[in-house]
C-alpha cells in the first residue's frame, strides 16, 4: 500500500475509499490490464483476417512487456499465485483465457483454417 501511496500521492484511506478494499483494487487493476494489454494485443494481432502471420505476431508480442518491464503477465502471475484458493480471481483468469482462445479461434476460422 505504501508503494501505491508514494506512486499516486494519495493516502491509503483515499485508495480504499475508491476501491473498497485490496480485492477491489486488484479487480480494478486486473480489468485495466485486460483492456490495456490483453485486449489491445488481441485487437492488434488476432483480427479474424490476420491469419497465421497475425497469430505469430501475437505470440511474439507476449514475450515483450508493453512498458519494457520484466514483471510478466498479470493474468498468468495471478493464476499461479492464487491458484485454486481465490475463486473470484480464478474466474477472472478463466474469462481472460477464454477471450484469448475465442480471438485465436476466430482468427483461424476467418482464414478458413478451422471449420
């Protein structure tokens, strides 16, 4: 929490007031990551007409952090960290992976590669 206070200039009380608790803060961060990182990559590389080239670029993009950092994927890290212990986080991770799978499948289907 201290890192967030320092980075944002907000007090812990203000942060909790905005998000309710640490779980609410995590949910907001997870949702932002899904939109800003995962969905942006899917939109850029896995469009229905992108074919294998787009999918290749998508998977290669997963090796690079958007900001050049080395913290890894929030979705993967959350799945590993919380595993089966946090059902809410597990459901969020499952929804994210389902979205990715649908995008890849739509891309392959759009190019006649799968029925």
